């Protein structure tokens, strides 16, 4: 029997205007996860409201949560029991590998471990 080592991440992206950076960050996350062969589901909180909302099942299944935002997220309490990395959206777009490196570290950390990148 083969053991799956595929990782499952969930993310929320949101920027001040809710337009370009929200979707640019989501796209960049998808590309990084493809390279790592990780599965990801991304919720965007943008000008059109919340799209692709993460379910409780998505969140509880996630190995790591990525909160990529420059604003206060709606529903952030959903992630308090999870391992998560929180980063500003502009910082993520400049140095996405820094966030992804933190996510890799969290894979073996206890639940409720939070890394906040300045």
C-alpha cells in the first residue's frame, strides 16, 4: 500500500482594494503549490466579496493555512486552531519563497502554531 505524502494547504488572500493584489497572490500561491506538488484551495476576499469560501472540512483537512492579507480578514477565528503562516500581501508578492519556507517548517509543528511574518 502506497502512503500519500501529498500536502493539502488552504489560503485566504485579501488586499486593501480587493482587486489586483488579492488575485495576483492567489495565482502565485497556485504556481508554488504546483511546483511542490501540494494541493491548495484559496479563498479570496476581494471587491466581489468572498469567493471560493473555505469550508470547515477544508480547514480541518489542511496541513497548513496561509493568510496572505493587508486587511483584517472576515472570519479569521476559523483558523485559530490551525497551523498558519500570516503575511502581508505585498511582502508575499516580493518574497513568496519566505512564506513557503515558513509553511514547510509548519508541516511538522504542533497544531495552533502560528508564524507571523513582518
